[in-house]
C-alpha cells in the first residue's frame, strides 16, 4: 500500500495487522481520485471505516486540508496514527475510535461539512442506505461534495438514497464495486 499522488506520492503506508481489513488497492484509489479530483485546493474529508487511513491520507496528499478518520477497531486506530505520524500529517487529522453512526452524529453536532465522505464498511455488514440517510440527516456533505462507497462487486446500490443521486458506478476486478453519490 502506498500513496499514489500528490505531496506524499510513493510513500508506503502500513496495513492494519489483521485479516479483517481489506485495503483499497492502488488501482482502485487511482481510478477513484481521477473521477473526484484528482487534486484539491483545501476542503475536508471524512473517512469512515478507515482501516489504515489510506483513502483519507491519499486525499490529504492531493490537497484536502483536513480529514477525520473513524474506525472502531483498536488495531486500525493504532495503524492510522502510525501512518499519520510517519508522513507528518497528524496536524491535518482527527482520529476517533467509535462507531460510524455515533461519529456522524458528533460531526453533525459540531456543524461539520465534508467535501468527501468515504464509506468502506465490512462488506454486507452495514447498510449503505442507512449510512447515506444518516449523512443527510446530519447535513454532513458540502454542496458539490461526493460520498464514495466501496462495496462488494455483486452488491447493487440504489440509484437514489435519501436525497443523494448515484453519480457513477464502476466495478474493479471481480470483487470491488465503487458507487459515488452527490
């Protein structure tokens, strides 16, 4: 795993030391950021189910000013902190060990708005529709922002969920689907 582009291009990221977390592949990251960026002039991102923090770190490397990383697993939180410290990005980040829905509620109470929201939960364990409904309920997405859902390629996400409209859907290999909402 590595940072694909931007200020930290080519730098290695540590994976979470377990078999439960599946990092987003470099190929998928590159394709994804070509659609939503590829580079940014500031803004904020929310990386839910962050794992090693690879998506949020990639966004920061490409110009996002700040990213909030959320995961409920201690090994993931430790790995995110290690990756941020290695790249000297701790000042561009907040890291929380909590449930995604609690994190969204807390972000809503703080009045935070995000340009990018990454959703990469364990496949078939969490409802993307419920996640999108919570994002809308808490008014977390900035106008013109994207919600990016990484999911099992066989899972079909709806064309519309809450007030979000499917913007783009792609399949990578035989196992990864990416659905983007606006």
